[in-house]
């Protein structure tokens, strides 16, 4: 089992920045990829960014150049640095961790970007 707890969401003006954190506990060594998803009202959940245990990253086109995912394996924590935020970035952001064939989810943290 893996438990994930997100923090760092909030309200920010367009152009501002936020840093999300996700602390993992449980069966940590077997976690491979960690991910950030988001879900806006009335929309499907979408992958924002992913990072493998070795540090390879992948981003949605909509956030490339603005968001950075990073991972501290010693602290079992993954981060999402979000810069140049836009109102379209408003969503609930979820941390996810892939362990073997199972994906575990955090409870989500709200990010609201005002225009």
C-alpha cells in the first residue's frame, strides 16, 4: 500500500506561482513513476506531469515551459512548481504513484487562478 498526501494548493492571481508537494508513505521502494494529474469542473482528469525514479520527466503540452516536476527520493516527496499560472490551470490537482500494476491517488488539492 502507498499513501499520498498533497499540500500547497491555494488561490493565486494569473501570472503567479505555486508549489505543490506530495509526500508518500508505505511501500516506497517499489514506487516507479510519480505523477500529477488535474481535473477541472466538468472535465476529465488529465495528466499534467510525470517523473520516473531515475528522473525522466514528461509534461502535458499545455504546461511545458511553465511547470516543473521534481522528486526527492530521500524524502519520498514529489513536487510540482507551477509558474506563469493561467486561469485555465484552475483545477483540483492530484498526486499519483505507480507501484507495480497499481496506481495510488492522493486526496487532491485545489488550485484556483484568478484573472
